[in-house]
C-alpha cells in the first residue's frame, strides 16, 4: 500500500501507517510482522487508534451490509473472523471482537460489564476484524482508512467553536 498521508498531522499519520502495517501483516498471516505491528500500534495514543480503527470497522460494516446489520449478520462476522484468525492467532478473544464491533456501531455495554478493550487488545484484534471485513466488503483497506480519516477530520473541524 503506497499512501503516505502527508497531509495528516504526525500523530494521525503514525496511526495510519502503523494500522496499514498491522492489517497487511494480518492479511498475510505473518505472525512475526503482526506482533511487531501490534506492539507499535499499542504504543500509540489509544484514543486516536481506537477512533481510527473504529471508523474503519464501521465503514466496512456499512459497505458489506448496506441494508443494515442484523444480529445474525454480526454473529456471522464474528464467527468468520474468529475461524479465520484462530489458525495463526490462537489467542483471538471473541469478547474483545464483540466489544470492538459494538463499539464501532456506537453501542457500549453497561458499566457493570466489561468496559472498552484495552489498547493492546484493540491493537491485536482490530486488524483481524478489519482484514475479515475488507474481504467481505470487497473494498480496499487504504480507501476505507482514508475515508475514516476524512470523516474524523471533518467531525473535528465541525466541533470547533
């Protein structure tokens, strides 16, 4: 993937470049590269990483389910992702994937239940979910990442007083 996102602020660019590395390694099922990319992604600002990857997941869900996502659709996405990842990432955690998926849709569990995933959980599981959704949606990851970054930028500009 040959995008540099030069127009982005340095922190946002770092998230984009590192997310690309993680998603590419996940797509290649390269465990060593994936572990390095996950470590690098987890070391970045967790709020920014979560915002970007959540936006990507949401856009990919919208692309792969244009008529809306049913509970059965969500279960299929999760099952497919876990089956695909389990062969090379045996520690894949369904609960983390559920929280990532629901969080991307703006649904958050009650406080007495598990909170949002920890930064290392996001870094380890979100790229797995993204790889699965990219395949299902048939949309290039770089395009979806660019769209998510554009939405975030637009929302932040709109929030300015």
